[in-house]
C-alpha cells in the first residue's frame, strides 16, 4: 500500500513514510519517555529501519499506510500509522518528537488522517488502543469524537509487565462536520514563532 497521498493541514504536511526517515525518527523511537506508552525503546537505527521496512515493503505493507509528520517548512516531527486493515477496520498509532509535543500538532495530524481514511480511502471503523495513563492520547480521541468502548485488562506486554488498554472507536457514520472542523489552536506553534 505504498501509493497513498500526502496530507496537508494548516501547519503540517503528512507525507508517506520512507525507510530513510528512520535516520531522523530514530531519536523519537529511542527516547524512553516518548516510548513509555508506545512500545519497546529502539536501541539502534537499524531497529527503526527494520520496523519501517516491515511497514513499507515487508510483512505489514499489504494492510497498512504510514505517514511522516512534518512541519510545513519541512522539519520532521513524528509519524502516524493506520495499520492492521481488515474488512475496512483499522487501528491508528502516532508519535511525536518530545520537542514538538503540546502544540496541538498531533490532534491536527490525526484529524487529517481520520478524514482521509473515511472520506477517500473508504474505511469503516478506526480504533485506538490507549494506556489509561496516556492522557494526551485520550484527549485527542475524545476531541475527534471517538467513543470509549472498553477497558482491556493486561492486554499489552511492555517493559516486562502486562498493561491495560482503553479501546476508543470511531465509525465512518460518526465522522461529523464538527469533528472534521479544525478549531484554531491558541497555543504557540513552531510555524508562528
Ligand atoms: C500522544 C502524542 C502524540 C500527543 O501529541 P501532542 O502534539 O502533544 O498532542 P496535542 O498537542 O494535540 O494535545 C493533545 C491533548 O493532550 C493534552 N495534554 C498534553 N500533555 C498533557 C499532560 N501531560 N497532561 C494532561 N493533558 C495533556 C493537551 O492539552 C491536549 O488537550 P487539549 O486540546 O484539551 O488541551 C504525544 O504525547 C506522544 O508522542 N506521545 C508518545 C507516543 C504515544 O503515546 N502515542 C500514542 C499511542 S496511542
């Protein structure tokens, strides 16, 4: 699924992820704080390259689409994925460089990917599995109209322990004009400062 489009928002450009992006995204995937709710910390760039290869040309390529999240000026700040697509149902994941968190960029990126998934790609349902302690991700899900559907107990094995996950789901029929509409983010922004 390599031929998906670049998505543009007010402040961001989401372009299809490439294996070469591993070089610039390794600092994100190797940061223990950023990875706390996301997955095992990467120990080498080769690990990040291997993950991206699996998504772009390997075992996950047939049922996933990934984007590199960039500021309009070109600075790479994170990545976003819609993966595990089966029967038009898919999971989303996203991660931002620590320096770029807290500016509303993730909400902006996820909103545009949801809109693409439902409006252009034709997906039926998107879901997010979120650690109950991951407040920013829950806020993003809530702001975009996802419904809290369940609490999975000890369903995610990470750092040697079993963690709970909240399941947030959104159906194409619920993707309303108000959820689609970006509100002006009052926080400062790397594009504006
Ligand atoms: C999740 C993540 C992408 C959010 O990025 P972000 O750009 O900071 O998100 P936004 O700026 O769009 O803000 C999201 C919301 O979380 C809130 N938030 C951010 N940090 C917070 C904190 N420490 N405590 C409480 N709320 C917080 C923001 O205020 C905002 O809510 P609001 O609009 O009601 O004010 C980022 O924190 C990250 O990369 N985390 C690590 C990876 C991860 O957890 N991925 C998701 C797995 S499901």
